[in-house]
C-alpha cells in the first residue's frame, strides 16, 4: 500500500532511535570513475576515464559464449563456479605461476573480481580488524573496507617510481592486521611490485599472521620487461595468499562480470558461503566461455601486451605534448599524471585542495576529454589534488580524437 493512503502515521526514525539508511552506505559516495563515464556521455567527451576497452573482444571467446547459450547452458552453475572454468583456472595458474591448486576446495568463481574481493573481505573480517592498503588505491577498496567492517591503514606509494617507505609499511602492521591488499600490476600507478618488495611484505604478513589479498587482474599487461609475480609463489605465502583475478581485462570483456578468488581451503569455504548468499553465481554461459578463453595460447597474451605497449607510447606522447607531467606505467593500462604545471584557468573553480576535481570537470566540459580526478584514489582527497588519471585501453581513433581535443588545452 502507498504509505500516503494509510491512516496510520509513521513514527519518525529519529524518535525510534534509529536511522532509516545504513550508516555504512553513508560513509562513501558513488564511484567517481563511473560518474566520469556518465559525464563523458553527457558532454560528448572522449572517455579516457573508466578502464574498459572500446575495441572488440576476441572472436573465439565471443563465439564460445554464443555456443554456450545455444547449448542451453542457461541455468545456475554450481555456486562456486562451473567445473570447466575452475579446471581451466587450475591449468593456467599452474602454467603461469607453477602452483597447482585444488579446483574442488580452493577456487570460487564470482561476479567479477569486484565481487571476489568483497566476498573475500566479508569472509575474513571481524569487528576491530585492520587491513593495510597502499595508496593511491583502486577506489573500490575503500567501500570494500567499510562494508566488511575493516579499518584501513594506508601506506603511501610515492612518485615518480611509486616506491613505499619500509618503516611506514612496517608501522602499519600490528596485532589487529588481518590482511594487506596488494594490486600488481597496479591501478592507478602502473607499478609492478618487485620480488624484494614481495619478500619484505611476506615477512610482515608472517610476523603478524596476516593474509595477503592480491588483485592480479592486470597480470598480462606488462611493459619494459616487467615480470608479474604472484604473492602465492613467494616462500611461506601459499597458505596465506588469496589471489583475486578475472576475465575483464585480459580478454577485454569487462561487462561479462566473471572473476574468481584462489585461496587455501579454509578461507575458500568461508568465501564460498558469502558468495553464495550475495549472488548465487556468475553468468553460467559466460563461465563456459571463460573456460575456452583461459586456454588461449601464449601468443594471445604476447599480442595483448604488445598492443597495449603501442597505446601506452601513444598516450604518453599525447599527454606530454599537452603539458601533463606523466608517470610512465610498467603495467596495467593507466597513466597517472601531475597537473601542477597547469595554471588555474578559473581561480573561483580551482582551489589547491580540489584542483583535480575542478580540472577534471573543466577537461570534460570545456576540452571534451574525460579523466579521473586523483583524489578518488586517496583516503585524504588533498593527497590527490594535483593528479589525474587517464586510461589508454582505447582504439587508435579514440586516442587520436583526444589528441585533437587537447590542442585546445595547449592553446
Ligand atoms: C585493480 C582492479 N581490480 C578490479 C577491477 C574490477 O574488475 P572486475 O571487472 O573483474 O570486477 C578493476 C577495474 O578497473 C581494477 O582496476
């Protein structure tokens, strides 16, 4: 019944001593990255904000999805994931990382790595637990912490090479540390963590009996000889590492929403329960196509990295010519930039504290290019006020259009 039709008046929530909406949900805003995509559409801007490819996905992978639907794989898959995809993950992880996991007890297929991360956090966090997060960080980790009830402890990665201070990292760990979140290759910085860095982090995880949750979604997008290392392969870490990965970036299918968590049996049992009641399962026919995609030959991954290398060079050149200070990424498909060299075109709209937001707004509205304000990657917005991020997972015509529009900015 429409409440206005009732003759009974509601007692205001305040009088009942409660709020109508979740205090957790009130602690974060909608995704700035996804908002930038909406603004790009509204202003007809070239969208270099959100990290989704605007080019075609591999033909064989799309055909596999079509075939799966034709074959009537249209009902719920097993909640923790279709067996062919779990088997394909086992085979690929063994081939690329040299570790054989148990498909029956160590893999959970989720609705994207986004859900895999959320289910993992909800499966391991208790009130009072802390998680260590490097910043700048992929913006989802903030709400992930709030929704799961973890208290984040942030540790800075500093430009130009995005290294961390070992003493600062060690000080962030303590008796309450449940996990560290590691994202390598990293969004937004393009940092690829080195073996020495992994070993330093390993020692802290072991000392404080903490998990390492490692988001490896850009594992195949590497440049300049950078090597992807999974924390699970580091001595002493197999039993405390939870690997998060997915199809989105490697096969250019961000809308398919297929991801997974690889974890030892105990955390996997908890992750599977959370996942089951959150979403039941990822799209069954797309999981089937995933099993085919993961069997792609090495040449596929080489070609992917080669094509992104060209795009990286192209966008580095465009941004440098337009006046940005660029930080060259070693992995993933983003370029973090410093905007300090741009004078405030409108001092009323631009203040030092929020320059990234006003600049991004100006860029999308007046220049016609969408980027992501740096503050969306930091806990304290001020820390990102002189940075904005661009993505280059776009076809040449999109990058060329951005180049053309930037001519106006330069002028
Ligand atoms: C570091 C990182 N993790 C996870 C995701 C989301 O992945 P998925 O599409 O599998 O949910 C993204 C997307 O941009 C990302 O950059």
